[in-house]
C-alpha cells in the first residue's frame, strides 16, 4: 500500500503542477490581452481618440460645406442681380455714383 500511496501522491502532485501551470498560463494570457487592449497601437484609447478626430473632421466638413453654399449663393447673386452688385460695391468698397457723397461715421 505504500507504493500505491506514493504513486497516488505523485499523481496528485503532477496534477497540481499542471493546474498551477495552466492557471499561470491563463493569468499571463489575460494580462497580455489587457495590456494590448489598453496600451497598444490599436487600443481602446486610440479608438476613442480616432472617434473624436473623426467627429471634429465631420463638423469641420459640415462648416465648410455651409460656407461653400453661401459663396455659391453670393456668386449667383453677383452674376444675376445688378442691385446686389451695386449694394456690394457701395458697402464693401465704398464706391458711389457720380455726384454722390459718402458719409462715414466712426462707431
């Protein structure tokens, strides 16, 4: 029976070593995955940063598109509306018709 007990202890010891090795491997794997999840080039932090950048760029694109539309409208008015051209010439460039006086006030 002593050889049987000795064999049983040896088997139990081997099983404990294998479990210990397996658990160590699992824990190290989780640590590796966690580090990669948070600190690698494709981490969550980088993902959030890229999403913020994407939102900022979308906002900027919308603003530029709005500005482009205003410029297109202004170009159309300049080409087609003589009253708008006259108004712009008077307000922006200070031009006047012959025999007109321009009064400018300091604000």
